[in-house]
C-alpha cells in the first residue's frame, strides 16, 4: 500500500516520472519471471537427467544379466548359425560402402548448367536455361520408376506448394529431373499427371516441367546441385535402382542454387520464405519480409529457424517507440478551454 500511495502522489505531482516508474516496474517483473522460469526449467532438466541415468543403469544391469544367461544356455545353437566362410563375429549391420557416396552437398550460389539439354514430358528437346530468367524454381532430382522414396519427395513438395500461398507460373516454376537415363518422356508424363493431381491445380501444367535426359546432362546437373546418388540392386538383383537423399532445392531466377530443404515433409512456411528470398524479395508480402528478418536459414538443418536476437531487437525498438509516444502525449499542453 505505501508503494502505491507513493506512486499516486508522484502521478499527481509528476505524471512523466510516474509512468516511467511503472514501466521500469513492469520490465523488472518480466525479467524476474523469465529468470524464475529458466531456473525451474534447468531444475527439471537436471531431474530428468538424473532419472534417465538411474533408469539406464537399471536397464544396463538387466541387459548384462540377460546376456550372461543367454550366453551360458545357448552357445552351441548360436555357433551353428555361422558357416565356414562367414567367421564368428562378422558384422552384419554395418552400412554398405556404396551408401556412403549417396548424400547432398549444399552448393549454395553455384550456377546450374543452363546450356545442357533435356527432354520434357512431350519429348521436346529443351535447354535447362529456358525455364529460368523470370521466376525462382523449385527443383527435385528423382527417378520416375521409383516406388519408395521419390513419390514421398514429390508428395511432400506438392503438399507444401499447395499450402504456401504462391501461384505457379506467376511466382515460381517446378522442375523435376530424372537421374535415371532409362526413364522416358512417357514415364515423365505419368509422373507429372500424378504431381498435378496432388497439387490440385490443373492450370499449373505449363509451369511444371518433368525432364529426362542423357547420362552426361544428368551427371552435370547432379554435380552442380551437389546431389550424389549411386546405383543399387533391386529385389531381383538388377542394378536398376538408386540410393539418394530426400531433398527439394530452390534456385534463383538466374539459375543459381539458393536453398535446400531436407526430408519428405516440407513446411509450407519454409518453402514460401525460400522462394521469396530466392526471388530477391520480388514476390511475397510485407509480412514475408518481416518474418525473413526474424528467421535464419540453417543449412545444417535444411530449414528456417527463429533468430532470437533479431526478435528481441524488434521488441526493444517497439518498446522504445511506445515510451516515446507516451512521453509525447503526456508532454502535450492541454488546449485552453474556450
């Protein structure tokens, strides 16, 4: 009560000082609350760590006892599972050596081979550069006979573009190139029709391009994008399948690599921000520019994350602006009554 009565007397004598004290008190309460929450969070994390350590110790102890029992009871049955040409202890869970060459290098700002030629879904000979020059492009490297990962990549791309709020043909183009030289324009046509159905936009057909090409063009495009893949045997033993990464790529209108979004479930917000940034802010809205300022693209994660310091900076500038407005209004002299 003495504090509030003192503030009331101060407000009566000096309104500016009273408002300033109230603002300082609110800021101190916010800082104190944040410190309390951080302290509670750190204590919770420590408790969780101690609990998990205790549980892991019990699990390890039980696991060791179970291992000893199994080792003593069934040594001969285990030994019989190994043949003479496969020595005991051979590792069966090590990653195959050929999979180590299937990955992605983010060649940011690297130029694409725009002079290389491919075949579109209508079997027309087209230069890759004919799809650039006006809008950014969403790209994916897949193969059209794939029945596992590639359909998931295309489904994730179509779903994200559908929810991104941008229009194909006006704001961006879609370029999907096959890494399998045995894929044909007929395969590309079938894959494109399915993609347009998932995109739920029949008018986008003129801005969606599914390409096939010769091995030399495919290799140069894969090297330029940093997309590494290797042939792997299928269920029938034939080397007609590919191991590769699941990623979609964003290219600038002049044909340079801008962003890589990893996974098979792409966030519409990330796709939209990547396209806006690749277009040099020529598409999108003022809200997109504010969000881009408050977010950073993280290449290691392949997505956008919140830039905490920038958000705090905007909040601080907003608070200072509000204080200036408050002091200005308090300092205005009332108009004399007529």
